[in-house]
C-alpha cells in the first residue's frame, strides 16, 4: 500500500454551518487540495498537462460522512489510487481527525484527463498509468463512484436555487470549483426541507438540524464567471428520521446539466447530537412531495 498524505489543517470558525459542524462545501475544498497533491505525485498536475491542452477533471464521486468535525478540530487526509481504468483514475481519500486518529470521512472519486474546456475523458497514456499504479491502495468496501440516478420525471422537482457564478468561485482553469456547486446544493437542500415544514424557524425552536451522511455527485459540465446557475430538487426517500434528496444544476441560459447530487441525511437533535424522528405530520407532508 502506498497511501500519500495530501492535506493537513484545521476547521476554521467561518467553515462551520448552522448545525455547528464542518460545512460540506469546505470538505470539498479539502478534497480538491488532496486530489491535486496526488495528481502532482503522479505527474498529472495542471502544469504538467497544460502544454498539451489537457487537464484533470473530477466527473463523479461518492462521499461517506461517518463522524462530525467541528470548529477547531484538526484533520489530515491520505489519498491513493483505488483503480486505474482505461480513461480515468479511481481515487480514494480518507479524512482523519488528527486529534485522536479517528476516520471521519471517505471519498471515492473518478478523475479523468480531458481537453481544457471539455469533459470527454481521454485515454490515459502508459506512463501515466504506470505512475498511478505506484500509488495503488487497498480500498475497503464498495469501489463504485457513479453519478446519481436521474428521476423518471421532472414534474415534481422544486425550484431551489438561482444565482450567478462569481469570480472568486473559480478554480485555476477559470471554471466554477466543486465547493461552489456544493454551496448551492446546500442552499437548495434548505429550500426542499422548508417545503414540508422543516423551516429555519422550526429548526431553531425545536433545536433540530439536517446532518448529511452520504453524497453521490456527478459533474458532466462546467460553469464560468457570469454564468447563471439554476438548481431544481426533489425528495426521493423519506424514512423515520432520514431523507434522500436529488438535486440537478443547470446553466440557466442554455439548459445544459452541469452537476447532479443525491444527498442523504437525517434530522439531527442538536442537543443529543443524534438522529431525531420527524413529526408525523411533517413526515406525511414530505412523503406527498416524493418524486419517482
């Protein structure tokens, strides 16, 4: 096994959400740092690829949030290559609480070499494949990182986010970085919850929140500064305390799908820090909003 430490840092106060734990979008900022560090080690970093008009892009990933990180916690990430495919690398990240060594989050992502400005994967060269093989690691559990399944119909999707991409949200290639997508999906998530009564006022008065335990993300497109983003969302599962929500982000001008997310989480008791059952009336309202 050749795990590589790819990030080490802390959770800053401005990175904590209204549930009082590390905001999911800022996890993705750490994942981007970790991915870049691993790609540098392999020789697939932006500087090495730009002369040929190529770059690496994440096209899909699955994230499992297993334990909370809160303000002031220290963390580190180790990364490796789970599989070398014909036209992509399957990369794994493990996020640890550096204070006690506990595993907090795992990420499995598919990263492909693409032409700059495009998303179609290109075949990996022999040298790149050999370099990636030197960072192969054993990965426990499922090794699939696929985009979420699209709903059968859009009829019951809600309009949940509409805004413009800002220049500070861009990555080194001038495209919207992954955290900018996740920030918008988080805002969309709040709109969905409010649609069946889980409003900010309810959560404040009852000391409740929403805590995510899994993401399935697909990134088939890209946005640039000034592009208009639109998100439509819908509930795909409602349990005792759990919910699963589908989000689709499009370029509002062209209608092109740029990202999709399936987000699974629970209503969280903010005092006990454990799942709390939805009130019966609220659960019934939520189930009335379910999409296919």
